[in-house]
C-alpha cells in the first residue's frame, strides 16, 4: 500500500502487480478511507476493545460508498 | 475473556501507541510490564494477546519486538512522518500514513516518501484528517494486492 507520484509512476514500479489496475485510490478518497470514525478514537483508552472491532465493517461501508466494491478491495476471494 | 483482562489489554495498547507517539519507537514488553504493574513474563504474554487482537500490526518474526503498530511503525519505512518540524516517526505504509493525522490532534502532520518508481518525493500534509497539501498534485495511493483473503504477499504492499 504505497503512494506514487502518479498512476504512471506506479505502473512503472518494478514490483507493480499487473492484476492491480483496480488498486488505485485518490488522496482525498484515501484520507476518507483512513479517516472514518474508529480512526478518530485511536488515542482513546478503550480503542482496542471498543473501537477496533468496528473497523472492518466501517471500512467496507466506506469502500462501497466510493464504488470500490470489487473483491480486490472488499477482501473477498477471487472467483 | 474477563473484563479485567480486556481492560489490561486496552491499557497496554494505549501505552504502546502513546510510547510510539512520544518517542518515535515502540516500547519493549518489559517496559510495558513495569508501567502496568505486571511481571515481565506476564507483560510479554499480554503483548502477544494485544497483537493477536490487533492483527494489522505485527512483531518481528521469532521475537517479542514490536515491528509494526499501525498507523506507525517501529521498523523504519520509506514513509517518514514529521510534526512540528521534527521527523522521528514512520508510518506502516502509504495508506496508514494518511491516518497518522489522528494521533496528533491540531497539528500539521507531514508525510514524505520517495516514489518507488523514480525516487522523487511524494509529500502530503494533513491536519485533523484534512488534506492541506499534496505534491505532486497527481499523487495517488496504490494497493498492489487485494485486501483480505485475496491479498498477496508481502502484506505491506
């Protein structure tokens, strides 16, 4: 999970996975993806027990909202 | 799991995160044990329990050393984090780098990383979750393998 100067730079990366064309995400979407509610509670004393368990569902909801609904993003096995 | 065990795991989690924020490195389990009023071995076992409950982080293989505790990393990565002009933190990956902002409320968090294609810098600044600066403007995030069961290795790609 890396940052690149542009999509073209990512495609030129020696370790670029040709099956990862769906793997691009804009910086605003990325900031939203990693800025959902649970993330805002990482400094809370009960983060591990109260907030972290909610993270997976929250991530799926956000990805769905921005249209990243493929198995690649949602983590379901390839057909 | 007993309520007291859950609370102790929460306390250790908080200590690790706080230690990373304050010093730029993860604490050792012996330090954590002392801070929590536990024996060293009890602290070591609790650390393993915490890492099991927080599987997006990991210990260095075959050790009890915290290598990764996202969004920050004990082991240096190319994602250097700067706050108040001080650059002593590393993010686990480029994606987690955009989450570090939540560890420094009210502060401008600067992420600097070399592009893995050309080595030229990618720079992102954020405050309280908001993007303040992205250079170059076309910078993107990229997931090289899918999440979850379909993902490949290594996990940080």
